[in-house]
């Protein structure tokens, strides 16, 4: 399990990380970066090689939410096992950025995708028309991570007018770069190298079947990830990536591949305004501070739509995402209130048990 040897600097280790790690170094642990998680077992890259590790019991106990536990891309403090068995992750270092979404299904929980990213490649395939609403949704979530998004239109080798597609996509990206490439033929791929400087980390997200794993393989230079054909009958791809995985690029930079996301729901409840800056700027002129930009009088956003300054389609996308954001926030508040009540009941039962054990009566 020690075959992979890379320097910490290649993994993105910085002077700031060195300073943060100093208090832990005295405990006899070593720094490492999580490259893979599967069934609560982690692969961690260290200077002495790749280690299998699990989360220490104390860290599990102290973690109030899933955010307190490691994910792919995290820097961690690792206690190596002297006998070569599984090491223990005893601490997760501060994250510079974190990419997450609302977990699929009815539960109101956050699902962390990856941490400590510099760039997010949002990938779509040119085998389908440009889907502006999908691009806007992915950009909302990508910007909420704190990393810089880049829209990558893959499969330009299919002979489509990729320049026209790029211009159409640029109309909704709010200034984020749009690059048309072909992972298969290599066309346009050199343009992506600008975001793969040594020590820099990017993740690749997008719907199934857009060629994310093929893109990662092309950037890395070999077949590190499995790829699958897109089904001809419905033009949908299979989930060839089943786990998030950090890959070290020999030419510099690191990539985190993610499984295709059939469902990408918002979690950060401040993310929509950041992705619709044109709408947010107009909203400052609305008559009411809490204007929902739907039916209220004196709405500057609605006025801009009526005047043709904002495209009706973009306005509709904004309203839809804003409503979803409000619903997510409502559920988060409800879940927090429910958890608070549960904790209060647990404390009350513990107090009563303590009083009973010591022969004391509770006060009314």
C-alpha cells in the first residue's frame, strides 16, 4: 500500500499548512491528503507512500456533523500503525474550500463531495444542445464551494458548431470561462492546462455521460479511471466513476473525479445571488427589502424583465432556484430545531437518571 510516492508540495502542501500542522506534529502524527474513501476506509497520500486509514474514535465522537469527518481532498493528521496495519486519522485540517450539495432523497442533510479545491470544471457534452438552466444550476453549487468554476464543453470532435455553443454558454456563466474541448481527439485540451499548475487541485463535475472520466484520463495522460460508452437509445451515460478519487498528475496538479450526479440540489442558502449577479444588482433597487421578485409591486427585477434587460428564461431559472434555496433553508432550520429539541430531551433524561441514582428529587 506504499507504492505511490509524492512530495507534500506536489499534493498542495503550503507554508500555511506547515504552520497549522505544527501543534499536531508534536503528537507523533504525519500529514497526509485523502485520495479515496470506500466503506469508511480511506486511502491517504503521505510522503512515505499511500496508507490505508480509518477515522479515530475520538474524532468520530467530536464530529458534530458530517463536516467534521474527512472527505476526498482533505488534509489530515495521520497516526501511522507501526505494524503496517490501518493507520488512524486523528484530525482534519482547516478546509480552504468545500464542495457540497443537499443529499439526494428526502433527508435534509449535506453531502460533502470534495475539499480544498482551487477550480471546478463543470462539464457538459456537445452531443446535446446547450442546457442553460443546467449550467446555471451547476454554477450556483460550484461557486458556493469557494472554488473558481470553468465550464468545459466536451466532445467537440462530433462536428458541431462548438464556437456557437461556447458563445451561448457564456451568456449565462457570469464571466466564468467557457472552453470547448474533445477528450477523445485532444482538440482544445491544451487550454485546460492553465488550471493545472503544480500543487493546484480541481474537481470535475457534471451529468452522467458527458465524458468526465475520459477528460480526467486525457489530462492525466493515462487510463487511471474507467470509462463507458453512452447508450445510443437514450444518449445517457453510465456511472463509470463510482467513488470520488484524487489523482496526482505527473505534469503537475491534482484532479478529483466524481460520479455523475443525476440530482444536484442546493445546500448553501446564499449561493443563488452569487450566480445571478445581474439580478442581485437590480434587486437592490426594489421597493421592498425582502422582495421575492415575483408578485410584489415596485420590483426592479420584474421591471427589467418587462423592459427586456433580463431574459425571461434566465429570470424563470432564477425564480426556480431561489424558491429551492428558500425551501432548503426552511428545512435546515426545521432540522436544526428538531435536533435541538432531541438534545434537550437527552440532557433532561440524563439529569433525571443522575438525580435518581443519587437519591435527589428534581425541582418543579
